[in-house]
């Protein structure tokens, strides 16, 4: 399965992504894993809106979902200038307001790739 959703850079759009993902992932995942993935994605999409697109209404955020075997791959792409390195993310204080999303992604996902203005996350499930 490969699907995509495109949202405007408004925080009210995050709920739309949450519901979209929940619709696809609920049949596949146990509650705890689903909650972890939804939490990470809520933070990453929020970061794309605020820090990537600077809340510019006309800029878009694209979210891609791929499910293959026992793996979920999610990618979030904004129209910004790029994001921090994984080394910086691993050293962030997840209790601080800034950086929480990327730090949670590092802690919860199985693998992360940063590429300019996109982040790709892998989550395994059984």
C-alpha cells in the first residue's frame, strides 16, 4: 500500500493527518504501537508546519505512507530549507519545547533518514 495526503501549513490540519493515519494503521497495529506512531507523526507534521514552512498558509506539507510486510514507512516533506542532523536530534532535550518531535522520532522509530526538507521514518510491527 502506498498513499499520500497533502495539507496546508496550518496547525488545524494536523488532526486531519492523525485521522488519516489512524484509518490506515488501526487494522494493522496494536494500541501501544499505533499510539507511538501517531504521537511521532503529530510532532513531525507540526514541526514541518511551524519550523519548515513557518506557518505560510500557501505552503504544503506532504505525508506519504507505505506499508510493506511488517514495516510502516512514513515520510513528511515540507517546503522549507531543511532540518537538523540526526546527531543534533539525538542530543536534544525532549522535554524542551523545540526539538521534541525529532527527538521522539529518534527514540521510537526503527530508522530515520533526513534529506533536506523531508524526513523518512521506519516502524516495524508484528
